[in-house]
C-alpha cells in the first residue's frame, strides 16, 4: 500500500514537471516572463494568430483571455477594429431568431400523399415566403430599417475588435431635399426628440444648413449643402476596451462606420453630441444613479466630475478622426459638445490623444450662479405668481377676443339693417306711387319711421351692453384680479427681501420678462438700488440671457403680439441695452429672429395657415426689428439668424414647387434679393396706408 502511494506521488510529480517543462522551457522562456511583459509582447501579434497562440500553452491562453490583454491591445493601437452594417434581413433575424411565428401548412400547400421530407421542404418554403413578406412589411432595407413615411434609415452596426463583437453603434440617415421640399424638421421630429433638437438647431425646414461654421467648411470643400444628414445616436463598447480612458477603439470604429461601402455617397454631413455613456463603466453609472437623489455633496461632486470627464473623452475621441466643434451650439456650462464632420474630414490619419489635447475647445462663458437660499425661494414664489397672473390675463384676453367678435358681428348685422333701412327711406323719398292710396302710404311712412327709431334704440342698447361688458373686463384687470395679486405679491416679495433676498440675484426681472407681466415690473425695479438698475436690466441670468432676450424667447401669436411690443418698449424705457449678447452670441434682435424663424418653420411643417400667414406679421416684424436693432451694429450671429420668410417676402408654403423660388428664399446673398425686397416693402407700405 505504501509502495502504491509512493508510485502515485511520483507519477503526479512527473506530470507536473512535464507541464512546467512545456510551459517554460519549450518556448525559450517567454511564458515565464512577468505578466505585463508577456502582454506587451503578445499584444503585437495579429488577431488571426490568437487562436494558435491560445492553444500553445496555458500561460498564453490565460494572458490572451485576460481583460488586461484586451486593454493593452486597445491602448497601444494594435487592436484590429472594424464595423459590420446589419442589413434589414440580419436585423430581422436578430429580432426574430426563430423566424416568423405561427406558420404551418394548410390544405392545398402539398399533396395529400406527400412524404414527410416533401412536407418539411414545403414548410420551409412557406416560412421563407412569410419571412420575406414581414421584412418588406416592417420596412427593413439594405441599410437596416427605413421609415416609409419620411424615408429616413435607422442604421445598426456591430463593432468588432480582433474579429469578435464587442459593441454596437446606432445612426440615423435623413435625406435632405431642398428642391422637392422634403419635410426635414417633420421627419426629425417624428424620429426622436434628439433628432428634432439637432435638426431644428442646424438646418431649416427643408434640411438646408443654418449655422455659419458648417457653411464656411462647405464653401471650402463643396460638401454638406445637400445630400444625406447622418447623425450618430449611440456608441456602446465592452468595458474591457476602455482602459485608462484612452482607447482608440471608438475612434477607429466610428471612422470604419462612416466609411462603410453601403454608406458611400449617401451622406454629406454627419453630426454627433458627446455622450458620457460611451466611456462610463457600469459601476460608475450605478454610482451616479445612486448619488443623484441620496448622495452627499462630496459623492455628487465626484459623480459629476466623472460624468464630464467621460463626455470630454468622447469629444476628444471624435476630434481624433476629424470631427470639428460647432461653436454656435455653445451656450451654457455643463452642456454636451456638438460636433460635425464632412466626408473630406475623414481622409487624414487618426490623430493621437496628445494632438487632440492641443485643439482648443470653445467653452461657454461663465454664467451667474443659480439662485440659492432665500433667492431661490424668491424665484420660485415669483414663478407661482407669474404663472397664476399669466393664466388670469390669458383668460381675460380670451374674454376680450369674444367681445371683439361679438361687437364685429353686431356691427355687421347693424350695417346690413341700416343699408336696408336706407333703401326703404330712399324709396319713400321718391314719392307716393299712383297705385297706392294716401292712407296706405301714410301707414307705410309711419312704419318706416318706427323701424328707424327701433333700429336706433336697439343699436344704442347693444352698444351700451358691449361697453358695459368692456368696463367689466377692464374692471377685472384694474380693480379685481390685478390689485389682489399685486398686493399679495408685494407683501411676499418685501418679506423675502427683508430676509436677505435679492431682486438681482434671484433673476426676478428676467422671470417677469419671460411672462411679460408689465404690471409687476415697476414694483420690482423700485426694489433694486438705483445704482444697480442699469446693470440688472442688461445682465445675464443663469441661462446667459438678458431680460430683453427673455421677452423675445417666447413665441408671439396673433392675439398677443402687441404684448411683446409693449413689454419690449417698457424695458427699453427703463434703460435695457440692445447691444448685450447672450451666451449664445446673439443680441435680443438675433434671439427674436431665431424665435420667428422657428415659428414659421413649425407652421410650415405642420401646415398651420389660417390667421398666421407671414404677410400679416410684417408690420409687427418691422417694428420689433426697429426696437431691438443694436446701435453698435448686428453681430454675425444676428445676421445668421435672419427670418427669411419675413425679410424676403417669400411664402414658405410654395417652397419646392420651383427651384428659383427655393433659391430666392434661402439665398444668403442679400444683394440678389435687394430689388425684390424693396418692391415688397413698398407694397406693404401702400397696404398699411
């Protein structure tokens, strides 16, 4: 028994010695090197050799399978990165791995005496036919999945590293067609809120560029004016390829995706918004969610710091492959970076992290802090009053509109009655016809006179009733709703100021301007020290806007546009400065133009016509432009924001019916349209006179 145990131990020792010999001696001692050295050596081997190396020995297999090896491959640039565009058929099979559901043979599909093999073949053919029907029905295409209504493509790509799938990428391709009036904004809005935001900010309603930075690049390269608009929605990659926050995998994957043969010639502009989720690990994401509502200040600061580190890292990743920042989108701190690229940008080699770190990013200016403490309490209290007051004013405004409508209807009816009465009076004045007796004629004249008297009495009664209703309406504003709200507002604001609140630090004037509550502005101004008033009226709030910007941030409607003019005039009378730019780089004039452009783009997209045509807005537009024009001159951003519909007198509803009309509306060269503008202005002036 002792001999058997000894033999068994000797046998195991010999086997271990043989394995050690294979691991350390047969390969020149490479396997015995320290792990980090071994990783550094093996990571340089082509991916096609990894399978053979794994089979060589246990040490190699363990090393190649380790996360450290993958990280070193990614960091050092030896990783072989590629992308695979999933066709519609591949997407269908991924969503439906078992094929179409509920497919079976029915009578007539096969002969009654068919064999099992023939039945199986027939069933496979039927399944294949059903699969093809569903692929067509659900909009699967060569590029993935296409929306039948708007023609955009949802594109999915697999990211592969060293031949293995390690992530995915999702893109959206929208066509742009100026000459056939493609509803670009409508398509972007139908897809997602992110596409709606990007599309509205960068392009007009038919997909033509609005921002100067991309236009300038277009002039140099001759690209991006038309053609497909490609947006990178998400990029997700395995955490093993995110070591030390300096992986090249994402850069190479994005470039590979944009260079896919199936996308060649289909896009002329690609955009992306920096995404912290590309580089934030699952553990970090969980920590961020955890501290969002229940963490202490230190934990929240740490989570926020990591959040912006990852967002910046994704920005640098895109800069490496040629993307450029869009300066016009820089407005506030802690907003993601927007970037774009043209096809020609992708021709240069991928930059190193050291090179892109030398590229200066445009950062937003330092903005005033959000109100805190008593100032925050004051702002929230004001919002409550302003919202309530706005609702009251809107209700009273609707009442006034109803009164106006009733008065107009009465005036129309009265005019018709007076016309008929005048016709009867005219016939009476011609004299009595011979066939009518004197007695009958006298009765007819008396009836006419009674009718005229009743008409005058009825007219006076109706007019008195309408005037009474108008007095009640004014009384509601001047003597009921406004005094009560004003008194409560004054009491509460005074108490908060005594507690240490500041009208300036709470951004009270900005808030009042946003709601256009003219009745409260004088009280708030009086509470500001005289030496600070001019500064407050032209200062930024936490969003980088002055009070004038806040007014024109709202969208005027037909029934309230006079409110906007009145409030702007009031602020100017108090000393507001029209030259101050917002954090976005526009003066109040530029902000107004952006608002009106968006208004008519929206109307054009959703077919809003009645009562809101551009022609009816031009008197208001000219007056607002005159009030807001900065005496130091318009900025480039102001010029860029010009509302083409109101300035060029071209109806956007007919865009696309002819190339000349489209070019006239969108042409940047003002000289070409100057003559037409002068003619249109003269016509408008005659109409006003």
